C-alpha cells in the first residue's frame, strides 16, 4: 500500500511537562491533521495486524538561500547542499508518521513494523511518501 501526503513533513516532538507536573503531547494538533488526511484518503475495513515493513520518504522544500539571485534565481547555488542533513531527525519523522498510521487505524500498532526505512531529501514541495508492505 502506498500513501502520499502533500505537506511539509512533521517530526514527533518530545512530551512536555507543565509546572503543575502534568505531561502533554505537543504534537497532538499536528497528529490530528495528518490522521484526518489519512482517514479521508484511505478506507480499510480492519487495521493491518500482520508483520509489515515501512518505508518513508520525506521531501522538504528548499529554502530561498539555496538558490541563486537575479535572472538565475531558478538555479541552485554552488553552496546548496545535495543531502538534507538539517533537523528534524529521520527517526523522529518515522515515529510521528507511524503513530499517525496507528491513529488512523491503518495499522493496529507500530510494534508490528519489523523493518523501517526513512529517507530525507530536498525537493520543490513538501511531501511524505509512505509504503506499507507485508513482511516476508
């Protein structure tokens, strides 16, 4: 199963604690938006509960500073990095979207993911591509 989400990838933020000692999830609002997007795009009778492999590609839009100026503003500058080595961390991106797959009842639990792969890259627009495969 392949899922494509057209938005800038989000990473899982660590749970925070209030002054009164209560914990809260700062990613809760972002998760709700992504879960709603997943639910409207897919209709599964039952969540997947067998072992799976997850493969995710996170495409981030390049910032303006990666491009040249003037009449060549559509070209990348020589100093523009080829690989996306900035934050967020790949593992936090994977965790966020695995949690969203569970929240949207696409998979029963993220512990059924036997193998996971995540790739960060630069692109023209933000996008998340998720592939869920039966583990063999």
